[in-house]
C-alpha cells in the first residue's frame, strides 16, 4: 500500500517545488517593478533641467 502512494507523493513534492519557484519569481518581479516605479518618480521629481 505504501508503494502505491509513493508516486503521488513524489509528484506532489515536485509540483510544490515548481509552485514555490514561480512564487519566488513573482515576488522578485513585483519588487523590481516597484523599485523601478519609485525610481522613475524620483527622477521625475528631482530632474534638474
């Protein structure tokens, strides 16, 4: 019976790793977008010309 559950656990574990990878990637992308937006606003406000 434990052998029958083993492939499901392996597949679930692999899927969890993929989901975690893409969640981290999404978090990094949102941080980058936020930083770039704030940088653009800063450059617009402090423009010397």
